[in-house]
């Protein structure tokens, strides 16, 4: 409790310290020591609990004093654990030296792979998103004069931000100007506007900033990125679009809830703070923004009657804390390797997907990687799974016939292999096109015709890469045609074709084709691949033996045979479809969905179904289907590109497609087709109807045989049917048409004119 922390902490610290020191000293293995570390210093440890309780103490002085006591204890325990860890490792080495012979054939000790700091990763990601929107990154000095930090930004001399308890001032003036450590990077924007001769100005200014504050959510030095757009006719709508696009991209959530709240900043008017939703109904502020104040333009010599602009400011630490769920801002600057390992901020990832080649054994005019599993092409499966790991880049190597077909694919880099000279040449071509990648970047090489590899398997391979030049993927199979991983004394030595396996092992690891390496090693190894004299091609698998001959360590990971299935012909495609559907069925049943006859239901890669939904036999889910909780999909229904809301009922024998929404508790019955329409809550369309390009309100009833005639032979037209309407059986509604609320259309009518509210429409021969 808070009172316990406040009153008894100082008395508890000595006994807690003695207990922790004793446990550290008595740890007999690294595993035991790690348990001690987690119990005291982990996310759910004792020290973290004390820090959490400090938040509720209102007295700032007591909070600071208690925080210092806890911090001293944390640092002491951290140092003791580090010393004990080094001692245990030394004991382990000495034991091995005394009891084990030295194997001089072992490869040299590899360099330990580092990790990208979360702040660096977030800053680079933010800059890249804004670069794609046309913003240029501009830098400026950390030490600035008061004019560029305050006066030019419409911040008056009496503003609290200019007090010495908030801002760091330098003792000496420069050119009679009082100098400060900049409190924001807006000073860069001021200097840019002062120099501007042409418009638009579209910049972001990332960098360090300084404020006299230090606690769990503030540090004296931190990082900001501020943005500025100045041109004629700039408006708030453009600002909102920019912020929405950035936040959706950064958090990877197109459905992210974002709100703008009125606020005040001296340099913008109007001003807003931007919040995002989290934990359901809660909101958290992420940035400030607004339209550039006319006084700011006047201070830099820009005509505010002709030009307008917007500005925004984002704290990089705040974004990193939200994205990686880091609770204490000060952790960023502790420089502890264990902390980096804990948050697994790994090196940047780039996927190289090999998709060149037609696949003659498919006996098809369609390139092999475009054949579909679960309504998506094999290549789309590979790209989808790659995106689950949030890679820096996805590069797809294609041949000339395929490149035109793939231009519609988004967020990938197409690399052309002009002559299909094998997988080794394909990777050579890719690496030459990716020459700007840092040497430390992790490259995942994957085949476009091996679409079912899980992202978790690739993560496992990446984790295995530390201390190795290369990691391959193997699987067990009874099919003896696969290439084989040759393992000797627990190490991968080479990959050979089945016919080249000299020992002809009955049990072997087949080659799944996936490889993981850092960019530096992969560049060097692929350039050493020699052309095969019989096939005149370059084989990527040769790099394993090349690495071994170079005294480099090569690792391997084993996965299931179904996941690693490579597709070479139609039979392989059938097997892959079966495996995909079986996994989808297991996934949904484990997620709380009832499948009455699972083997008769077929899903697409992107199908979404919420728990407590019931899916009856013989239902097909095409692309873009989302089912909310409690919905029922009855037999022989075909759904594509639609949203079925909670507790709605669809089927039997129903077809829904074309970006259609079926509202809560609505019922769509047998032999009904709904296309590009919106059906409201509690509305019923029970029998033999076609609803196209229409909007139907709530609690309406569409009688049997109703047809919305939306196509006039040249284009389609919209029909609006209001709430509480009754459409009689065998009616034809000729679009464009509006049937207003509480109206009735008599059975057998052909309606060509709008029907007013609360009206009865009859159009039939006597």
C-alpha cells in the first residue's frame, strides 16, 4: 500500500537488501541467478512494485527521497547480479578447461550481435513515414538564442517556459544574445522560414531538446521531431489528414481511434492536442499541433495574408514507451544490455522473396507464385506473413514476365532478375539492389512457392542467428526428392541434392529453402557462388559449404513438414490448401467459434470471425470477410468483402459481396443476394431477393421476391430505403430511388419515383 511504502520503506530496505544479497550470493547457476534478477528487477519484481506505488504519493519531497532510496538499491542489486553473472561464467569456463579437450577445428568465436536502441528505431521509423509524405528532414544547433527559441515563436517574456527552473540558460552571452539549450526543435523551423525564398516549405526537424525536469516520465534531455508545412491555402483538414496517416502507419492500425482536443500553444492558433485510444475506453495524449500563428509568420518575414501553415511536435520517447510498453522514461538512458535484450529491439529486417520463374510443372499460363491458397496467391501469403514481423523492407525478385502483374502490390520493392540463372543469382541481384542496407541488417531469404512458413518460425531462425553467419530451415519428410541438410557432429556442413547424399540416409532433414543471415555475410557469401557446370545456374544452397570452408558457423532450425511444403505442381497445391484450411479451422475453434462441420467450411487468408459465432456446414468465406460475435452463418452461404455485425443471421443459400455491411440482429435469408449495400439493425430480408447498391435502414422488412433494379445498362444507381419500411412481396425498385422512413410499398409494385415518409405506394395493374 501507499502508506506502507511511505512509512515503512526505509525500515524495510535493509532487510530486503540483505535477503536479495544472500540470494544473489547463493545462486549456483546462471538459471538460478536469472530467477533472482526477475524477482527483484523484472517487470513484475519487487523494485518495480515499489516504484509503481510511489506514483500515488502526493508529497513531491517524500516521493523524491523514497525514489532515491529505491534507485540506490536497484543499482546496487544490478551491479551485484552482474558481478555474480561474470563469476559464474568464469567458473563454467574454468570447469570446461579442466574437464574438456580443446577442439582446434571449432570456428573462431563470433562477434556478439548488437541490438538497435528503441529510440533509434522509433526515430528512424518516424522520419521514414514523414519522408514518404514529402517532408524533408532538417537539423539545427542544440544551443540557440532566445529569439529563435521563444520570441520568434510568439512566446512572451513572462511565459513560464522562460523561467530558469524550466529552461537551461548559458552563463555567457553570444553577440549580446542570451543563449539557451533549445527546449524544442521549432527553432529549426524558424531558421528555415527566415531563409525561405520559395514555397512550399515542408520539413521535419528531429533532434535533442532540453528541459529542467527529471522523473519517471521526464528527463533533462530527450528527443523531439517537429513538423512544418507552409504554402498557400493550407488548412486544418490537411493537418488532420497528416496526423491520421502518420499515427495509423506508426502503430500499424488503420482502425486506430484518434481525437483532436482544443488546446493552447503560443505559436499556433487554433491549437490541438491529439489523443489515441488504448485499453478500450481510455485515451492518451501523443502530440500537439495547430495552424501556425500569424505572429510567427510576421516574425520571420512571411506574408500571413498570402501564406498559411500547420505545425506539430512529437516526443520520440513517448512514442517508444507506447509502442514497446516501457513504463519508465529513464530506462532509455541506463545503457544496460539486459534491458535491450528484454525489449527485443532487434536489428532491422529485410525480406528477400524469390519469385522469378514460371513453374512449368504447374502446366498453367499463370506464373506459379500467383496460384491461390485460401483465396490469396502464394506470393501474397509470403508477403502477409513477412509483414507480421514489421520488416524495414520487403524485396521481391521477379522475372520480366511477372513484373507487370505485380505492380499493383503495395509496400514492396520489385527487383528484376533479367536472366533466370538460379536462386544464387537471384539473391546476388537482390543484394546489389539493396547495397544501401547496413551490414548489420538481418536478411530473410524466402521462396515465393513456400507460402505456409509461419512468422513464428522465422522469428525462431532470427533468434538462432546470434553467433552464426547463416541459419537454414529443415524439416522431416518421407519424400526423398527434397534437398538435404548434411549434419555432422551437430553442425550443418552443406546442403545437397538427394541424389548427391553419399550415405543415402533413411532419416534426414529436408531443405525448406529459407535462410537468415546478416547483410554483410550474405553479400560476401553469394558473391563466392560459382556457376554449376552442368546446369549453368548459380545455387543459393552452395553458400552453406562456402561458409563452412571459411570457418564460419552455420546453424539450422527444424520445423514441421506441412509448414515447409514447397509447391511445384497441382498436387502440391492441393496438399497446401488442405493444410491451410485445417490450420484455419483449428485457429477459429480455439478462438471460441463453433464450426458445426469444420471439414465443410472454407476460409480465406484474411477471414476474421469473433468468438461465439456459429458457422454451419458448407460455407465459403472469400476475401475481406469479418464476422462479429454471436453471428450465425447458415449452410451453403458464400460471403466475400463484407462485414456481418453482432448477432446477425445469414443464410441458408445466401450470397453477400461487394463491401456490404449487415447490421446487428439483421436476418438475411435463403436465396438472397446482397451486393455493395448497407443493411440496418433488425432489418429482415428473408426470401428470394436481390439488394444491390442500396442502403436499408433499421427495422425494415423486405418481402419475398423484392428486386432492387440498380443497373440501367450503362451504370449503377443508388437506392435508399429508410427505417421501419415494409416492402411487399414481388416488388421492383427502379434506381435511383429514395423510400423514406415508415413507408409501405404494396406487393407486386414497380416503383420508379421517390416514396415520401409515412406513405403507401401502389403501382400495379388491376
